[in-house]
C-alpha cells in the first residue's frame, strides 16, 4: 500500500497537509482489517478516521449514528466535498429510499449513514446482502452502554447485524466521552475481538474552565463578550430562550444570531454557514447545534444553565479552541437551578407501578392484545393520554422515549411536517367544476408542492398557507374536506403519531425491559450528582476532576480554571486594580471582567478604599479614573 495515499486524500478533499495524532494510526488499523476503538476528545477529528479509509477501500462504509440531524449534516458536508455519501431514514419517501438502494447496488456510494434502528429492517437486510461493505463505523459508540451518556438500547442490535453481514468485516467504534467502564462495554457488546484501542488524552491545555454562580446572566454575558472577543457559542435550555437572549444582545450591539432544531433547514444551513465563516459571530443555541461542526477558531463557549451530565458539558466546551489557542468556557448556575434540575429528574422517573400503568394503558388504548402487532399508524393525543393516567407528563415522555429508543414503537414528542398526496389524476384539474370554489387553491397547491401526484410529500402548512395567501385555518379546512372524500391523502404533522414496531410482549416489557429502564434512571441520577459536585466544587482543579472522571490520572493542575486562579490570586488586589485604572478610564464592568477571580464584593471594597485614599475618583456612577 502507498503509505502516502491517506495524506493525498486528506489534502485533496479536506485541504489539510497532515493528520492530527493519532488519526493516521487509526486509519491504517482499519485498512489492515483490525477492529478498532477510537477514544478522542471533541475536536480531535473522529470523522476523518473513518471517512478517509472509506475512500481508500472497495465497497461502501456503513456508518451508524444516533441522531438524524447529525447524519444529515455529515452527508451534506461530504457532498460539498464531492464525496459520494447518502443516508436512509424514516422521513424519506419510498421513492427516495429506492433511489439510495439502486445507487448502492450500482456501487455509486462510498459512505452510507443509518440509525441503529434500521439495522434489522427486513428490506435493508435484503439490500445489504447484495452489496460489498468495506467496514462498519459506529459513531457515538458510548450509546451502547447502560453506563454511558445517552444510552440507546437499539445500539445493542449492532452485534446481531455484525453477525448477519459477517464478523470478518472490521468495525471501528468512536466516541468522545467514555469512562473505563463504558470502554469495556463497547468492546464487549460490539464483539470487537482483538480490538486495537487508540486513546488520546482528554486534557485540553488551552481551555480555561470557569463556573460562575450568578443570578445576573445577561450582565455576565455582556461582560464576558466585551472582554473575550471572537467567535463563540452560548448554550440555552429552550428554543424560546435562544431567541430572547439573541434579541437582548443584538439590541446592545453584539454580533450574535440564534439557532435551534425547529428552524427550517434552509435557515439552519444559512445560520451555520454565516457563523462558520465569521471570526466574531456568537451563536445562541440549544444543544441541537455543535455536533459535527468543523470550526477551529471558536474562542468562547458559555452555558447559560447547567447541562445534565459531565459528558455533555465537556463535549460542548470541547468545541472551543480547536486551533490550540487559549479559549474560554463559562457555566452559569444558581442553587435554584440545581434544585429545579433535581426536581425535573425526579419528576421524570416513574415508579414500577407507574411504568406498568403507562404501558398497559398505551396498548389497551389501541386494542392491542398480547403477542399482537398493529401494522398501522395511530393518532396520539398526548394531552388526553396524560389526563386519563393522571401521571406527570415527564414520566410518560420518559417511558415513551425509552420504548422508541428500544425500537418497540416509533414516536416523537415534537410535531413534524405534514404530508400530502393527491390521489386523483392530474387531468382532473382540466375541469374546474370538480372542485367548485376550491379549484384555484387545489390547482395552486399542485404547482407549489412538487411530486404531489406521485407520492406523499412533506410540507410546512404555515408556509404553504402564506404562499397561497390564505389563512392556515382555511388551508386545513380544504385539506381535511378532500381527505375525507378520498381525493387526497393528508397526514396532519401537528398530531403526534405512534407506530408499533414489535408485537406486544408483556414478559419482556415488564421484566427485561423494565430492568434496563430502571438502570437508565439510576444512571441518570448518578450523573446529575456527579455534575452537581463538579459545579459546587471550590477545592480541586476542574480539568483534573474531568480527567479523573474519564479515568485519566494527572498530578498537575491546569492553572487556568477558576479554582486554580482563585488559589494563586493576589492576596491584596489594590495595587493591580489601581494600575489597571491608571492605564485609561475604566468602567466597572471592565474591572469586574479583568479580575474575575475576585467576587463583586471584594472588588467593590477595593474601589471604595482607593476612592477614600483619593487615588482614584468616580466620573459617574460606574466609571473610574486616576485622581489627579
């Protein structure tokens, strides 16, 4: 083999001249047919470790990933680099899936992305039988472990799929967040015999981690953005919060934008591209943003509220400083927020009786008897379901999401786009009297929704109503009217749907699956308590705590986190603050930002002391200068 070929491919498609350590070693391991595990921190370039050998190998690399949004983004980025990649998902039409299958059979695809739930799909297994698979790439491999972050029971199907395609086909498992226990489970449950493990230290020497206890989050953000210039990410809990924070900061003149999963695809692409190209823009986002991004000069990551685990926190702050330059990470918290998270977790964990009640009522609601499989989609009114059970909604969501992730049913709490298909022949539009006064609207729909006569097409009801210049209510009335008459197929995306994927099996549901569910809840609680300790800690280096959590033992402190800075701070900051004000007129916010290792009260006391000694003077209520 030409050992310079990986570098040539890297340069041709990605524009880089050299691999990061240990990317090339991982690539050569896969090319040698060795089962491989890559434990690399966020930003270390895990994707390249399987994308480069995929281009060098005969056949198609099958990539298993848990999130459709991440899958779509990866495929989009590969296509931009002129790399033949596709994905399969449940939101594609049969025609779209058929096109992918044909391209696979014609050997036109080098990387195919799928979710773990698709692996045991009968149609997919039949197609896979006729194609050459170069190797299997399992992204976010920690999802296979009950002890990992974001446990997905469907990941445990990968072992059965490997047996189906042949264990001789090598497999690479990748993750940025795995403890020693999780690593053992990845190797065991994927059956990676004689696996070669590549583990790069999780330590990020250029990251400064700061945990800030505050009630004035907007004020803190303003001070941080003024002091630390450059591109950044601000993580919020909710979609509304992203937009609200954006409005406040943009009004104050900051270069900011907002992003969340509910935005139209074209808008998400535009916002991400603008942020990627900008050296200064700060994106305010839910955690829907960040996975798979390729931006080296992120100088700042702010968490407006605590995340749910140390894994999530470290993965998200790891998006800063990929170019090796000093970058800042801030996490805001308060006692009330931690108490709210604790209450939220408790309210999401059902008792054994509640777990049993939710599942039994779900199956009885649709008249599904033991060992029976319902083969169609059902409308699901969550509000009515919750009112009938009188159980906290978070407990119900938790159970339904577990059943969804276990591939027992398909359910999504978020409303989706609607679907529409005209069942009548197109020639019918030549005769206006068929649809009477609705003819013009029906005709316009046929022009604006492409493919509507051949298959069910996803569409946004609001956007279509706006394009037709009619009210949303009027559009829905027409769609429902002709849906009932059989002229069209209309699936209301605002109504939740449930599709049962496996026959009802009470023995499994209330024994094996219940035990796994209980283990997940126990793990969720344990992770919160670990995060709580990390946040409230004021004694130990934060980087050392994180590395210890992932099984790394280091003796040195980072000297950059807020705890380390607090230990080495000047005992008497009077002289430093006086010299700082002496350089030029300073606002109070500038002083607080420069001396973050001191509390507001400590700085206020120093300022009062300097004023009383007539060393500085107050120009207005928050601006200081040297006393002449």
